[in-house]
């Protein structure tokens, strides 16, 4: 008799994704996702949030420390910077939908009660979480996807993606069986880490203005 794998060993969220229902049903189901081992250390699933009729979907890498604690994406410093840049670019943050390629916080921690340090998800973990992102795209049906950073780009466009090569351009690709338009840019957290924050912010803003022109 062959032992069946536990869902987390199979590295796919597919068994947990409901076959019908809108964002509320998806969010409720995602809270119980055990499609990869990341759920074990995270506080909770951090599902996407925002306007279900959004014309633009912003896809980041994974939740950070604050997002993991609060259960919502982009509520930390990077999220506040992103909202500021969106408004300056002419995109209303309240009319967007924001999510991450991976729905659980991956981190390292030297000792309990020490600061949790973000750790990039693997391609296997991103692939495992792909069915959630596919389901979000199918419900929201955005006109444009803004890809925030290299990890989100690899999750959507494959391991050869390089954000520096295509940032600020409009791409047309098939994503999870749907033709999509995408504008890649850096993740806002990289702006906060940059030596020259002002220059990095101007670069992010320039890319978001390209997205705003697509939506105009």
C-alpha cells in the first residue's frame, strides 16, 4: 500500500481552492490552506484585499511581519509608501486590489521574541500558492496587473523574469490561462532599503505612471 502525501508535502493549494464563490469564499477557504509547509510558522493566511471590481491588481511577493500579524496585505511601511506612490501616479489605492504571490509569511528568527527576518519564498512555494492567485484573477478580472518585484514576476512570468530588464514597460502575456497586460516595477520595500531612497522612489513612481496611462 502506497502512503498518500499530506497536502503540504504535495506543494499545491489546489485541494483547498473552492470551485465556486467570490472573494469572500476564497478568503475563508484560504484561511485553512495547508498546501505547503509555510502555514506552520505563520500567524495566519494573508489573502488579497481591495475592490472586487478593480481595474488594476497589484501583486507583491509575500506578507511581511506587520501583514502577518494584522492579516491584511500591504499594511506596513512598504504599503504606506505604495499608497503614496499610487496616488501621485494618478491611481486611487481604494479602487485597486492588492495581493501577494505567496499568502503566508516566510521568515527566519534567531530566538523567540527576536525580530522575524523576511526570507524569500522558493519557486516551489510560489508555485504551490499559484492556484490562489489564479482564483483571484478569475474573480477580479483586472484590466492590468502591476507586478511588484522580482519574486512576484517569477511567480507570474517564470523563473527567467528579471525586473530590471522590463520594469516600466507594458507586457502582454497569458497568465493562468487568461490574456493579461502587466507593468512590472520594483517592490516598494526595496525603495525603503535603497541607499538613495529619493531616486528609488522616483523610479517606482515613473513605472506606476506607465500603469496609470494604460488605465486612462
